[in-house]
C-alpha cells in the first residue's frame, strides 16, 4: 500500500494550520469554560509560525517536518500545550525518518503519546489530550495488525481521537489548569483533547489527499 512521507507531512502541517485557524474561537471557548481561555490563541500562534520555519528548514523527510514543527510549537505556543505538543512531535520525528506504512503510523502515534505522558504525567481518564491520543494510537495499532493500509490506520486513529475528545465531556479533570475546578470541570469537553482530534483528523485528510 501507499506509504506516507515528506509530502504527507507537509500537507498535514498545512491542514493543521488551517483547521486550528478555523477552530481558534471554538477552542478558546472550550478553554474559557474550564481553563484560562487561551488554547485557541496559543495553538494558532504556533501553527501560524510553522510555514515560515519550514521554508527555512528545507525538510527532506517527514521526520524533518515534525522536528521543525515541534521546535516551533515549543518556542511559540507557551502554556501547557506548547511543551506537550512539542514533545509529542519531537518523539514522532524520530519514528518518521523513513516513509510510514500502517505499523509506522502506529509507531508514530505511540511515540507521540509517550511524549505527552513523559512530559505531563497524565493517565487516561484525567480529561486531557491523552484521552484523544491514547485511543488514536491504539486504533492505529489495531488497524496495522488487521493488515489495513497506512491511510486506513490514520483514519481509524482520527475517528478514535474524535470519540476520545467527546468522551472527555463527563470527566472530572485531575491534571492541568482544569483540575482547579474539580467537579465543576464536568460537562465540558477538554480543549487539548479537542485540538488533538482536529490535528489527527488533518493527518488523516492529508493521507487521503
Ligand atoms: P494552559 O492551561 O497553560 O493555558 P493550554 O490552554 O494551551 O495551556 O492547554 C490546555 C490543555 O493542555 C488542556 O486542555 C489539556 O488537554 C492539556 N494538558 C494540560 N495539562 C496536561 C497534562 N499534565 N498532561 C496532558 N495534557 C495536559
Ligand atoms: Mg489555557
Ligand atoms: Mg494559559
């Protein structure tokens, strides 16, 4: 089947920047409910800076793209999400030095989850971006083991991430700023889980294109 490399990674970043810009206000509103209202602003600042940085970096592989993305997000996004996404994509970059088949997609997402959890120490069910990333990585691994293509693995991952983001709504936050609200965090979707679902949906759409 088709493997995913440099062209896919560049398209993923371009689609990510577009979806983050489109959802800037919605992400701000989610973060206003259980945080400090800056998540959409933070991510949009980061993804707006990526295209220029990529032009400078002249990437040769998907790994180079993810590395440039990671360092850009780390230096521009700030807040909790900047270092978390930065670490996720930096770990992913090490996996994406060669074109990805379905098992490669699974390994990429597993590396991303490991980056997020190494940095933030959240487990599943704590109402964070982990609740989108972990089911996504699991779905990609299952697709790979079922003999599906890289594109199908990413589609399954994106679908699982969207379901995972939705599933944060009834959760009580025990990590990050939303944990200050305790019980009052219940009934709101976690902004980082939602942005993660948007980014993984962009990854699948880039793979389909
Ligand atoms: P801040 O809370 O510093 O303003 P953002 O608003 O940009 O940062 O990002 C908030 C998101 O970061 C949360 O919705 C959550 O998904 C994620 N997050 C916060 N803390 C953690 C953590 N320890 N582990 C994983 N994700 C976290
Ligand atoms: Mg915030
Ligand atoms: Mg903040």
